[in-house]
C-alpha cells in the first residue's frame, strides 16, 4: 500500500468519524427535544405580563407524559398519552391548537375536566364562585417610539393557591362577559393572562376546549429575552436589547 493510499484511507476514516459524530449529536438533540426539553419563543402578547414578546423559554416535555404531539410534526404513531400525568390548575402550558392540531399555543390552564368557567364583568368564575383578584400596580408598556401606556393589573389566585397577574386592557370587552363553559372529560380550559388580548378557550372557533392529547409540555424557565430593538445581525446592539432581568426567570 502506497503513502497516497494510506492518506486516502485516513481521510475516508476521518470523514466517517465526523459523520457518525454529527449523527450521534443530532440523535441526542432529537431525544432531548422529544423527551425532555423543547425551546419555545413567545411571538404574541396574549400572556403578558407573565410572558413577553421576545422571551425564549424551555418547556418540559415529561411533565404530562407523551403523545404524538411530543414529537416533531406530530407523527400519528399512537393515540392518547403514555406515562400520562395530569396537569395542575394554573400551569402555563404549550399545546397544539385543537382546530388544526399543528400550531403551538401557550396559555394558562384555568379549567379542569368537569369545571364550569365563566367571565362576568372581567371577573373569572370557577364552578360558580368568583376567583379572588386584587388590584396591584399598573403594568407599564412602552412602544418602539417610547410612548407609555399604563394598564390595570390584577393578582388572581386560583382555588389551589396558584397566584399570577393578569391585565385588564379594555373595560367590558367582549370576552369580559361570557356564557357558562362546561369543560368536557379529557379536556382543559385555557386562558391568556392578557385577558382582553388572547384568543383562547373562550373563542371556540380558534381554540375551544383543549384535549389532553394536545398538551405538549409545561413552561418552566425563561433562558433568554430580547425586546426586539436590535436585529439578529446587529451584534453591537445586543447588550442594550437583552432583558437581563428576565434571563433564568422561572415561569409561574
């Protein structure tokens, strides 16, 4: 065997090793994404003030067990859930929108199977009882021009003790007064914390009741956040656009 043959053989071996390494890395990443944690970014203001546009968070896939929606592109490998665990009232949940079983939504779980849910003059009622809420300091929103808007903010506490803040953007909006929703077995009622700017279970044509199978995972921690004032390629503006106080903040 000549020296040239040895060099070619070594080169082929090196390419093969690199390909295997990349393959293993992709397989590990796929397993982590499917079984453990999936990154998710917030594209809308429906969960303000809990989650802001530009937040990036990790969603735990194991929290509720696994369904076909735990895997990329929701392949129809099986029905229902395996290793199923029931979600808790107040969890912030990523789920596939039931009307297309494809689009990722993120909302707060308000109603469990068998619950009745209703909004009366902006107050949430669960099983015919008003959920306590207390007015807190206004939420201050700023647009790209620096204009300031002060929005009424309330701390709401669910029957199981989970407490969070909600916004009341519009007085007596359409979704501030609803009929009575009765959550079917095996389904959940989801609402955004930005109550007047959220397409959720109060809007049957968009979301409606969410089947257990459609739950993707539970929002856990914000690992990055940007206010959008800098483009991706504007590295020099990153320090001023990053919301440093939101990084590694737990979602509650």
